[in-house]
C-alpha cells in the first residue's frame, strides 16, 4: 500500500477534512494528515519525508536536500497552482513527478483583487476608521472611471481582473513578459505597455505573476521611485514579487498611497511586521483563494493526480 502524506492546509481544516477522507476511500492509500499552520519548511520535511511515496502539499519547501531524503517519493501534488516552493528540476532528476491544478482559483482571486481596488478607490478604509474613532469627516473618494489600473501579469487571473474592470470604464494597462496579441488586448479592453510605463501611469497596480527569476522583487525601491502617481499596490500573487522592506519604506515616505496584501515574503506574516500597524494597508492571510466550490474541485483534482502519479 502506498504511503501518502497530506500537508495542504485546506484539506484538513474543519469544514474540509471529512470531504477529503470520503474521497480517499476510493483509493488504497495509507494516508497521514500532517496539520501545519501554513507550510512545512526544510527542517519539518526532513523529519518525515523518507517514509512516503506521494505527497499532496501546500507551499512546502521541497528543495534538493529534502528530495535527497525522500528516498521513496514518486510524486508531489501541489494543492493549487503555484509551484515555486518545489524544485521541479531536482525532482525530475530523481524521477519524481510534480503536478498542480492550473487555473484553480481564477474567480475568487480576481474577485478579491477587484474588492481591494474598489475599497481604496471609494476610501472605505478611511471612512471606516473615522467613524469607529468617533469622527465625522468625508474622505475624498473617486469613481473607477477616473482612474488607471495597471495589471502586471496577463495570464488567467490577470485576464479575469481585466474582464471585471472593463465594466467600470477605467483605463486598463497590462504588462507581461509574453507578448500580448492585439486581438486579445482589444477583447479585454486593455493597452499593452512596458513595465516602466505601467508603474508611472497607474493609480492602482495589481500583481498577477508567478514567482520566478524574472518576477522576484519586481517591485523594489527603484520601481517605487518611478511611481509618479503614488498608486495603491495590490498583491494576491506571491510575496516574493515585492521587496517587503522597500514596500514598507515606500508606504512610510508616501511614494505609494497604500497596499492591499494577501501574500508575504514570510508566511505567516510575523506578528512584529510593521505592515500590521500601518493605517494605509489592508491585510489578509493568504486567503484570496477562498471558495468552497473551487476548493472542492482542487481536492478532487489533487487526489486524481496523486493516483496518476503513483501508477493508477
């Protein structure tokens, strides 16, 4: 019987565990659920990984050292889409297959992104704070048609964000390392520009890139200095696309107007992070994928891929 390790947090939260266990009954796995707060690091994995033939993981740190210790491992299934925490090249060298669910959370992440843009545009955080502090004032709000939104990364989620924004009649700029066909740009009502043009002209900048060598620290001190319109930054992609220390400095010095963040360089976000005490931030705990329907589809697909990877 194949031994399987499950470390994906969404598979053993209270509302999901029984559903996952019911799905697993159709497969002859010896399954261990290993609850984690967010992810398992190298030290955590080294303690247990040698026993298992298959894994369904979250953003666990499957580096070369861990893979060396994983003597029986045949397949790694990422619960979700992003696999930047898995050294796929090293896994392939060892004959370990790596699977993921592409386009897993496009709808909820795009919805979350739009909610952040609208919240800042309509000055919701400022209004809420004033009222709860016993004040009566009227912070300036804007209609979205008055603003320019820049989308960095025009894959599935970037396109879904553009589709939603199109209804608000705002100008939409996009940038991607892959050339964007003019017919696609016209379909979504967007204008393809260089990265420097996008960050200089946008009132809102929303990140939708994978984390890879071309996107790591894409937003840093240099790029913040070029943001002449003091935009709001939204990041629901990966924490590593923004240099967090530079982001904090940009917020403190007024180079940007605010930030809505669902992901961070270190997760969980340290309790002493200065981001937690800033008035011009909206923070969430890597939760923009929240959708029972999408979770169920990824549960099912992850188990199917696990079976496939283990020879089913």
